[in-house]
């Protein structure tokens, strides 16, 4: 039988991250996982059909499901959503306990800090002065720095603050390392971070976003003015990539809680992710999509009955909300298979309609059959970095990052080397579908056409009842050709159709190991190692090797 892995990278990721006793092959892992999760809740024939879609990589559960298959504990959930609930000392301390309790299981966390009073406020009971929410974010960030999640991966943390909060100006620049001098030197924290990606810096374990509510949206609708905070948010994001944008309007205004990668939303403290992704690249017909969606929904429903959780309140919130995060990946490959450009074309609209309709109907029907609460939401599209590479396809809704690139890495902690490589998904497309590499649109190609990327996310969001984790690549900060006011107006015009937005200006962070290279310059050099004397800085390339920890998906 032909290997389910399309390339060596996928097989290496399986062997390094998920292979363990009793799960020595992908098929064995799939069987063990289905036995763990379904656990007698459905007949053997249904269980076998679910096993097949996982075995064939038509549906892949989130990384925590894969990691804990067959293990004594079942921490199947990728992330936990926490709220700073009260502006009290007791809540301040309790938030640290909740954060650490979740992080040690292998799950990331996301926290909305908006309830905490601004810095400088008088504390009536003690006569002291409030430090504000940003120092508390730093405390949680440091917990994450020293907790290896589940003993196996780097912490993943998210923090947000309302746009009207008194400390919003401080928050906007909380990760502006470029303007943070290192005492006793003429360097900034960004300079040092660029030389050593693991050098500690404020909120370096944490992704941050500003929460925008109905009041902001109505003011924009009435005046056409995005407001000072939004524009400052844009200006900072175009330089450093953060803060991102969290949009919560009308009936979803209280859903400010997000997981670490921001695709799961909630208004309830101690809510939980429950992730799995349909791999569109391996599904041939719309009828097959309907069947896979139904079976995947059954799997995630059963996951809410089987997963172990860090503390009692999360069990209570899960039983009430029972969120299912059924997502998609391989979407760009699906488009390329059909010779479409990177747009939500009419055929894709039809497929997304089936994805939405079948997941809604299946979750209601099978929740009633199991005599459990109906899920309050069913769909969230995760970034699927690791499992996308495992399946050898494009991740989430993202386009191919770059068809070909140069990858730098450190040898013995001292010497830089580099290799040329072809993107794993692009290589499959070129070889399997005889696609002209020059015709494959990449994230780098689309960096100048940011409205097309924003519109694509909005068009898919119309079918998703939670959110989409997607990062839009933008030109280098040194060659910034984007007008801040035009970008602000463009993003604001789509805000009502989005739940969130993040961007990555090329070169804005230390540790970036990839440089896009034309395919014709790379194809004859793949796998060869070269000395790189043009770089002396030390960076972390964990995201490229697949050993990093962004939600583990």
C-alpha cells in the first residue's frame, strides 16, 4: 500500500511528534485514537468509517488528540479560553492558577484582561495604586516561559484588551521591542531578539489583540472615521505584526475570549477548544464532503465526552457550551487542483455551504441521540501548521507561503548554514498535478494585494460560526509600500464580516529563517548545504522543523 504520507517531512513529523508505543504507524494511531474517543458511543460500522477518514487523512483531529492517543491521560484539547472576571486581588491571583493549570496539560491559553482597572487607579481597600492589566499579562507570559506544555512543547498564549480601556496606549506598544533600549548598550530589544530569538522580551510568549465592539463599529458606520486607536493599531501592526484585531459585534459582542491562535470564540470563562480539520485536498466530491463532515462532527462530539480537563469549572463550561471546532485545511490546494486562482469561487461557495449545513445538522442530531447538550457553535478554522505539514497540504485557508525558498539554520550554535527548498505542498502540486510553479500564487506574491487576502478571509468567514486563524503576509517593513490610511479604510470596510485579523510584515520579527527564492533558482540545489557568511545572528527555526508549539495543530 502506498504510504499515506506525501513526503518525508510529513513522515518525519509523525515520527518525531506523534509516534509512540502502540501507535507505531499512522494507521495504528488512527485506530487507537478512534477507540479512545468513540468508546462504545456508536456502532462498530460507524467507528470504522471514522477510522478510515482519519487513516486516509481526509479528516485530522487537532494535535493534542494525536499526541494523547493511547496515553493514560486524555488531554485532547488544544487550548483553553480564560477571562479576568473581577477587578479584585483574588481574581488576579486565581488567573495565575488557572493559566498554569491549563498550560501544564499541553493546552495553550487566551485571556481577556479588559475588566482590570487602568494603571494609576486608586485601590480603595488598601489605599494603593493599581498596576493595570499589562503587568498581569507579563506575569502570565513568564508562567508560560517556564512551563513546557505537557512536558513536550512551548507555551502558546493570547491576551486582549478593549479599545476603550484606559491602558490601551500602553498595550498597543507593549511588544514594540524596536523602541525598548537594552540598558548599558546602544541596542534595542529587537536587535538582541534578532540575534537570539530565545532572549527574553516583554510578552514574547504571547500573541496580543485589541477588542473592537459595537460602539466602535457604529461610530465607523456613522462617520467613516476608524478612530485614533484603530489607526494606531494599524500603524503598529504594519511595523511589528502586533497587536492583532478582535472583532465582536452585536449578539457576539461579549465573545471576546479567544484561544491562543484566535479561531475559537466564547464569552464564558474556562471554555475549551475542541479541534479537528477536514482536508479538502483529499476529498473528491461534494457528496464525500457531506459524509466526512458528518463523521468528523460525530468524532468531535464524542471528544467532549472523553477528554480530561485541568479543573472542574472547565468541565462545567464544556457541558454547557460543548463547542466543536470543525475546520478546514488544504483549501488552496483544492483551488489549484481545479485551476482556480486564490478566490472564493462559486464552486467553493457550494462546498462551504455543505460544510456549514451538514455540521450544523449533524451536531444537533447526534447530540440529541447521545442525550447531551447541543453545541453552541460548530466551526472554527485553525492554522493547522503541524497537521497541514503532516498531511502534505496547504494549511488552514492560507495560500502556499512561497513555492521555493532559502532556509537558514544554525550548526553547533556557532555557524550558519543554508539550504534551498521547495515548499512541501507546492512540490506535491508540481509533481502530482503537473502544475507550472510560476503559476502557483503564494502568500509572498499576494503580499501587495492585501485586500484580496482580507476579502478571501471574509468570504470564508460567512460560513464559520466562530473564527478563522489566518495571518496575511505583507511587504518588508524596510520596503513598506502600504499607505496606512488606505489600509485602515480597507480593513475597517470588512470588519463587520470578520472575527479577527492578523498580519505579518516580512522581516518584522527576529528568528525569521525563510527567504523566498524563484523556483528556477532552487530546483537544482534542493538538499545541498551551503555556508552562509552573510548572517551572524542566532535565530530559532522551530516553526520550520515542526517542533514549535502554535496550538499544536
